[in-house]
């Protein structure tokens, strides 16, 4: 589900038990080094903003950031708030499930509203 888009990039929500967003440049690139400087800078600014907002709102144990692109060979960045009691921690979300849990996290829509407000301030 897409929650944000501008001239350079868009942000999607990954369906998961944890807060997990994916950032895609509008123009399709295979690698980060293929990006023009403006797109690369915007990707990093948005990635850091999402990380900061996740830390403030969710207070996770750790924020994971990943750029694999093995299955979807276009550049995109995963930003995930991780918790000691999530189903996979300390494994990556693609790793071996450690336990079955139902996390009790603050409302995602409230997080999204705050994030969109902050994104509107970015140049």
C-alpha cells in the first residue's frame, strides 16, 4: 500500500507484524550507484527521517535498514522497527521465525500522520 509519493520517490507499507516501510525511487534503478545525486540524497534523507520517526514513536530495540533487491531487482530501501519480542528477533525478518507473538504496538495511522507531516517539511 502506497502512503506517500513525490517527484523523486514513493513509500509503501510492507504488510507485517512490525512497522515496515519501503522507499522506491520513481525512476527505476538497479543499484544505488546508478542513481543521480539528487535522487540518492532524497532517498537517504527520507530513510533517516523514517528511522528517526520510528524511534520516537515506537521506541524499538533496533531499526533495521536493508537494500537487497535480489527478488525485486530494482533499488528500494526497507526500514523496519524491530522489537526483542517480535516473531523473528534477533533474526532478520527474512530469517528463521523464533516465536509466535502478537505485538501490542501504537496505532500505525497515527505514526503515518506524523511521518507525512514531517515529509511535507522536507525539501
